[in-house]
C-alpha cells in the first residue's frame, strides 16, 4: 500500500481528482494518509474532511520565520511514515533541507509542458497568461519529481492540450486542469503504486 500525503494551498481540484480516482479504482493500492496545507482556509481541507481524511494546516502566520517553518514542516512529515508527497497546487517553495530529507519521494503537477513556462514566477494563472502572451498553440501539464530547483526535477508524465482562439487565462486554466492535470496526476500515482514508475532511487 502506497501511503501518500497531498499538499495543497487552494481549492483542491487536483486533490479531488486523486480522491475520486482512488474511490473508482483508477488508483490502486494507495491511501491518502493526510492532506497538508499552508492555508488554513483552503477549501481543499474541507474536501479532505468530507472524506474523513486527516488534515494538517500550518500557516506562515503561526511560524513567520522561514527556516523555523520549514523545520516544523519537515518534522511533521518525517513523523508520518509516508511513501510519497504529492504537491497539488501547493504555493510554497520547499527548502533544500526538506527536498533532501525526502529525496526522490516528492512529485508535483505543473500546468505547462515543462521546460516551457516554468520556474520562478510561473504558477497558477501566470502560467496561462504566459502561454497566451507568447502565442503558442499547444500547452498542457507535467508531473515531475521535485528536486532543489524550481520545476527542474525528472519528468514523469506529460499531456498536451490545445490552445483555442479567444482563450482567456481562466478558460485555458480550466481546460488544462480537466484535460491534463486531473488525468495524469492520478495516473502517475497509480504507476508509482504499481512499481511501473520507480521513485526513491
């Protein structure tokens, strides 16, 4: 049984996709041990609580000093015995100490085809604004391992999505989520659980 923790900051649509895939059997032999958020008001926490999943929230307001916050976060995760950390719309840059502590055991979903529109400043709607401003015709989403860089880890899975004439960042964001993110994140987790994708090496 693959024990996972899902990290969220907002609405939790990717979390919901994982929950639904576990319930439907698309993700096998996997359990969400807890959902972690740096935002106590994240609706994702409500989604988890509605399914009886344990939640942990740790706000920067509680621990404003960056190093102390990251140390507390590392302590929480080390005490749980989880196999995989899934960043699903988690708007917090992990410290090098945290990523080293869980080397090759953290994955992230990013709303573009890495290496395009990724790295510093490219998160949320900013990604889709960049895509539209550049005029590219195809975008998508990427699941990748998390290392000490920003969006620089090994790519595990990608899915392309067409950019349509007249798209706004919000419309494109919704299409990328529905056609790519909610598909490849559960699929990647299932492949990790089955051993088809190797991590922790």
